[in-house]
């Protein structure tokens, strides 16, 4: 690791305050990057925050301070259970390009593989070229585009849908 991240780990329901802090930071500082809004999430009850931690949420910590986050939502229908969607991807601005996003993604991939997921999916703003480049470097391919996938400050923004198959080599590692 060529950066100073202490660790990336899945947080539990007893760490709601950590989850709130990094998720609200992401929504407040990068509102154009998410379909969710800061205002919507500030209205959630503590029970709802805990419920959202039932799906795996991974946080990157630097000196015990949360500096990045990502989550994984698995499809529940039996015929789609081999698929999971990566959500809530955020790394604090000053740490971007230093391997934190890669560490978060590696944690998600390891979890997914261990739980039988064969395909990871995500959507990213068509305007977020750095995120799109990162995902392409990490083996994701564009599977489609949703025109006007979300509206931010009155502007319609396309969503790019990306997919990465978890190949046999990953599944065996």
C-alpha cells in the first residue's frame, strides 16, 4: 500500500455514528455524484440507519477517522442472487488517487466472492469521468446508459451502468 490508510473494514450496526458521519459527508460535499440527497438522509431515524447496515457497508479509516465508504446490495430473487450492486462510493477529496477507492473495491470484491456473487454492477454519473476511468481500470465495462437517470439542481444527468464479472480466477483466490 502506497498510502496511509489504516484499514478498510465492514462496519456493524453498533457503528451507526461512523456510518452517518461519512455518508452525510459524501452527500453534502459531492451532491452531484449521488442519486440520494443529503436532506433525505438527514431525516432517517437511527433505526433506519441501522437497517441500512444489514447490507454490507465498508469504510476506509485513516487514524480511526472515516475517509471513504462503499456498500453492496445483493439481489434477493433466487434467479438474480448471483448479482450485487455497488453503492455509496465516496473517498474524501484529499485522498483520491491514493488507492483508497481500490482498497474499498477490493474489500467489496472479497466479500462478494466469499458470498457467491458472480457479477458486480454499479451506476455512475456520466459527468464523473474520473470515476468512470477508475471503474474501467478495475475491469468494469459499460452495459448501458439511463438518460436523465437523476436530476441534480434542475439538470438531468445520465447514469452509466457498468458491470464486472467475477471470473474464476477471482473466485478461486
